[in-house]
C-alpha cells in the first residue's frame, strides 16, 4: 500500500532523542566493525495523525569506543476520512512505509546522518558518515 495517497503533503518534523555513551577504548590494532541499524516505529495519535519515529543506532563489534542512537520523528496528517477508508489495524504501517513510501522517512534519515557526523567529529576525529537514506535489512 502506498500511504502517500492517504496523507496531506505537510509534515511536522522534530528531533526526538539522542543518546551517546562513551565506552572503554579498544586496544590499538584491534579490529572493530561498526554496526548501523535503523528502526521505524509508527503509531496513530488519533484517527487523523500518525507519528513516525526513525531511530538509527551505531554500535561496534566487539563492543567498544561508543554507542550512539539518534531519533527523529514526524507527524503525518491523514486526508479527510482516510482513516475510515482503510482498515489500518490489518497493516503494519511502519513496514508499509519502509517498503512502499520511503519518501516519507528518507528526510528523517538524512537529518540523522548529518547529526551523527557532527557528533562523531566533535572530538576532532573524522566524522562517521552514515547513509542519508533508510537502511533496510
């Protein structure tokens, strides 16, 4: 299902959460692999509004250096009577958006990518630049 046909073109976007936790430094020469994962949550606030929250989490394997999580959200407004045209309970709205309506969440991913780069470069190191689009498995 393309959710774009059921929503108004305006969106209200906001920074939802940032968590940065410094961990022990890893011995020099050890190989750490960075893991980047996105998670999208969608829930109805009322019959006319859907709140989306995209969270990107960076971790290392083995654990070390830091853990970082950044979340941005947006409020989608359904067109008049769209809530009643579809049986929304039969759909995983977050999954439908990731599969068919990435244009709704890629702007959130771009903001997340920028903020991660700024945070990771704050100590004078090279920034970690993650994709400015949603990462799917």
